[in-house]
C-alpha cells in the first residue's frame, strides 16, 4: 500500500515533482523493495549480516544513491502494538537497493531501543519502506519557509555540531501543524543533547512510503 498525497494548503507552492517521482518509483518497484527488505532480515537470521546486493545491471533509479527508512513491526497478538524496529539515515551514501537491504537488517538486529528480533518474529513481520527526499534548509524565522513544510508528508531534520535528530511524518498524527511539528522536533533535539544556546540547522525532507500491510 502506497501512502496517498496529503491535502494541500499554504504549502501549495512547494515543488512536488521529486516526491511524485518517488511515488512512481514505489508504484513500479515497491513490492520488489519490500521483498528485498524481508529477504535481508531472513538472511540476517541465518548469516548474521545483510543480504548482499549486486547492482551491476540494475535500473538507474534502483542503483542511484538514495536514503531510505525501514520500519519493522511484529503483528502477532502477543506483540506490543506500538513497538517498531527502525533504521535509516537522511542523507544518501549508497545505492538504493543496498540501503534497503542494509537498513532492514539494521532495524531487525541493531535498533538500540529494542532487543533484536527473534527468529519466531519472522512469521509475523510487517515492513514499511520510505524513500526520503533531499533535505531542504528551513529558516525558522521566516513564516513562509515554515509553511512549506507539508503536513502528513514531510519530516524535519535538526542538525548541530554534536548530533542530529529526525522527526518522521508519523508524528503529524499528534503534532498536526508545521509550528507544532517543528516544536516537537526541537524538543526531541534538546533531549538528545542540543545545547539551548546553540542555533541548529533545520531541514525539511519529503517522504514517500509503502508498506506490505493491506
């Protein structure tokens, strides 16, 4: 299932072409990417490393340097309904296929917030994959810049010399306006170690998502 575009309002001037291209990529190749993520998790159970990926003859869109985010959920009745294993970075550094395989493995076995998945979890595993657009700087002093953060679609990245914090679109469910969403990102950045005296760099990034849930 591919996420539908959110309703538009003051952010209507935002260039939607990149995220539309990502939605088209997911429509064409999303099932293969989800299958790859699952295969990498299964490979991890057996061999303790991500599934190797050969991009030699792949389509340019799948071999391009891209950033993705993988979220795993265990859907068995005994599992905590809100527990999610996740991994991914904001800035691209490896081919998309390799990033999917690597992040799926990292989510399953290296998410420090949770114990690694158990072998039995593979039978009840749900996978969500997000393609992340290039970060675009946001001047928080400019109301027009904040208005270009698209509710329901965009994430926010906060960077400072000692670290970074990314807030993904799922947080729009409880922070429904750009001002509230950015404030939540800043609150979490402060909890992560941002010095209140520092002025961090803030970026928005568009997200196109697909999951194997009906």
